[in-house]
């Protein structure tokens, strides 16, 4: 009987042989950077019931315990990438020409989001969006819908099909937008509450209360958003903060009684350890301190900050203030679904400020760092035993140029840096969610 039970356990396992990299700590906070990560050149990953059971060095003796081993030697396996800020309804307007933030919203975003009142249309784009995440190796994301509840239903339904860990929310927006996209303070509260009851903590799905940004919400709507957060304290809050200087001036004119942009959100109970503020480029010293004191989170959006001409995010200052920072593509203001391309631009943003982004800090931000930012690091983000098995396999060199560069790589750090700077979705060979293969380049 015991042998039959052991055979059943073994047969329920997925076992993969490859090279492995994952992070244990923030490299910026560890004196010896090598203690922040684990790299196994030839290892075995054992997955059972969708969770990590074992990560170990390969030996013939260990391999004899498993009748079937998937051989992925020559590939690098990492935890799946985690995107901390992305607008799925804007997938189709990515790379639309020539505006800064406020004009871009008026010209491209609002007309596109109008279409998501049609559930069939929302379903179509949600399917495309989830597939695009998987192709790019992203296994979890914090997602904006539109003002329409149908948009949130669509993206959650698509994620649910593959048991994907996803956080999303309906935009709350009752002013300073076209009439066809406005809700009201009360309707946004009622609809958001219904969506929380329907989706929050349903499997691997969670809900984010989502005022678009302070200028498009009245004080009444922000107060009701804060009421929702008080009623459902384990939900998330996602919004935008200090992305653009004209935007900041607009907030000051709309909320003259508040000390600043962040103080608007803090006043209405919307800061905290599960509140994620995208951009946060132009913060005052007092706002940096408030972000730290409230344990609020920043989503760093390199490609959109450059594309929309918004400014350069100060990662060093965030680290010095002990503020959690997650990596974000911010599609469609961002110009790529790829975490690798996003990290490439992050490196350049920091270079322009005399700062340095090591490859280890970058890949940490894309995996465990973003998991910590979303308070899901007890579930995903590395290969610790018992964590959910969301991971990707990467081809070190998917193009002729990458192959040439890799021939001249001096060591692991150099190889990883070349991958970070030159890589994109072509390097993603396969993506696994909860231990199951959900995308294969083959």
C-alpha cells in the first residue's frame, strides 16, 4: 500500500531539469549580492499539485526517483514575471503617436475604453491580453479595467480559465472625462462592491479599488472609495500619482484644501500597504516620507514614462526611504508587454540620473520584488517550497545578435545583463501557471 501511495505521488509530479535562477532577498539590501539569489547551473525542479516541492542540484541518484523528467537543459528557468500596473483595455492603442499624458487620455484612451460596455468586445480583448501576458512570461498582474463592470468580468473570467493569479478593478470616474465614460459616486461604489463580492479571493483572483486618478473623481467618489477599502480591508487600491507636472498642477486646482497630490488619497483612506501608486515621479520630500510611513507601494513604469515624456523615476530615493517598488509595463502608455524590455528602459532611466541598476536588482524587481510590492510574496515570486509554481523557461539567446553577444559573455552576471538588455518575448520558451503549461513558443 505504501509503495502504491509513493508511486501515485511521484506520478503526480512535474519534474524539470534546467538551469534555475530565483531571488531570496533584495540585492540592494544585501552586502554580499550573491546572497540575494540562488543560481543552479544544472538542477531539478519538482512540482506537485501546482506548488513547488523541491529545487535542488541535479544528480543521477536524485533523478532515479522520478520516472519522467522534462529535459530543458540549455534553458534558464525563473519565476514568472509580475506586472504591477497595466491597462488591459489599452492593448490596442499601444504605440499611438505623439501626446503627453493628459492629451493622450483625451485623444486615444477615452474613445478606446468606450467600447468595453460591449461584453463580447471586452471578452475578445481580455483573451488577447491574457495571451500576450503569457507570451511575454508574465504570470501575475495588477490590472485596470474600464468604468464598465463588464470589462472586469471579462478579464477575470479569462484569467480564471487557467487559474492565473490576477488582481483587477473597475475604474471609478465621475468627472473630467467624456459623458459616455462617467459613472457616479454612488454607482461606482455599488458596482465596485458587487464586483468585490463576486470576484475577490475567488481562487487566485483578487480585487483592486480603482479610482483612475484624483482629477477624474469628485471628493464624494473618493470618500466612497475609502469606504469600500474600510469595508473590505484586504482588497487593493490602485491609481496614479504624480506622473506629469501639468497633472499635479491640475490636482492642486481641484483640491486646494489638501497639502498635495498624495495627501488627497491619504485624506480619503486610500494609502496603505496594499495601495499601489503608478509612476510617483515628481514627489515632494514630504510625499516620499508619507509613502514610507503608510507603507504604500510604487509601480515603476519605465517605458510609459519615456514614451509620454513624463520624467525619470528616482529608484535610489525610493530604496533609501524603504518604499516597495514593483516593475510595471503600463501598457498602453507603455510600449511593450515584455518585462525584459521594460527593464532595459529602466536601466537607461537610472543611468540618466547617475544611478545604477544591476541585473540582479532588475530581475529581482520583475519577480520577487513585484510579488512583495503586491503582498503576494508568500504565494509566488521565487521557488521556495510550498509556493505556487508560476514560472517561465527562457532561451538565453533567441536572435543572431544575442547569440553573438552570449559568445563573449564573461560570467553569469554578464549573460544575465545581456539577456535583460537585449531580450524580449522571443526569449520566452514556455510559461507555466500553477504548475501547468499555458504557453509554449513551440
